[in-house]
C-alpha cells in the first residue's frame, strides 16, 4: 500500500511539472508553489494511508497552547513593525540613494506633496484663513473657499485644481458660477513655466543633488506615468515636471 501511495505521489508530481513547463506564462515562483502543493498533498495521502495522520493532530494539539501564550505579544506588533520600517529606511539611506519617495511643488498658498509609490497627493496651506492645515483635513466646501483665496496666484490655483481633480472628481458641479464671477477653473491656464530654481527642480522630481542623469530621466518618467494629463493627471504639474527635467539636465 505504501508503495502504491508513493507511486501515486510521484506520478502526480511529474504530471504537474510537465503541465507547468508547457505553460510559458508560468514563473519560477508559481512553479515552486505548485510543487509545494503537490508535495503537501502527497505527504497527506501517505500519512493517511499508513495510519500516521494522528501525528499531525498531535502536533497541532501541542502547538495550540504555545500559540495561545503568544497572543498577548500581538500588542507589540505595531511597535515591531515601526522598528522594521525604520531599519529598512536606515538600510536604504546607508546605500546613499539619490531618489526620494515624494515629489514636492510649492507655490504662494500651497506646498503640495505627491507620494511616488502610492500616487497619493496632499498639501499644506501656507497662507490664508486655513494656514497650517492639510488639504486632506479640509472638507470640500472649505477647499472651494480656499480656491477663491488662491485666485490671486495662478500657480496656487493650478495646484489646488490638480488636488481637487484627483480627490473630488465632481467638485466643479458644486461651484456656483455667480460666487466665482463666472470664472471657469482650468489648470491649463497655468503653464508651470515660472521661475524655477535648481533646488525646486530636485524637489519636484524627488531627487537629491547627487542624482545622475539616469536618475533624472527615470524620475521624470516615473512621475509622468502618474501625472500625465492623458492618465488623469494635471497639465500644470506635467509642465512643472518637464521643466524640472530640462533644468537639471541642462545645468
């Protein structure tokens, strides 16, 4: 009986291997996962037929009390996770990276930050009645009030429009044309071609001064994938990103 079960497990493993090798889309990782599944099934059948499956249940019964004693330690999981994140950050910094994880664009009223990994956008209000507030903490009605305050600065208006388009898709429908003087808000009116310093260009691309030309090109491509108008991004921010690339490559 043992020989039959072992033979069955070997045949099953061979069949799965041949099937996966014929599939060009199967990665090495997927192949390994299937092999582990097949091996697990084969081991289970072997223990079942030979009457040794009770060892598995005995092991489970022995480990459950141990796991129960570990439950109080779960309260320290967030703390340990933070330590791990700090360790990863320190490890990355020790490698001397030239690429940051955020892109920053600043105007008179706003300092806007784009997370390069998640694509999330947020900003800090630098002037006006909401000074010191994060855009994410303001309800839409307050954001629209802020928009009217930003009308005196074209770049601030364009930045806030980019945020509204990303976080509140239907915000234009809530604007009373009479309240805004019939003005049509469009970030295309701001070209992003204002004066830009080298430091601002590095901040926009999420780079440090140690960045190479390859880093600049890669950062530009990465940002444009998230902020290009054809992908639902901002015309104004796309112009800023392009200008930052040109400035750094020609400096």
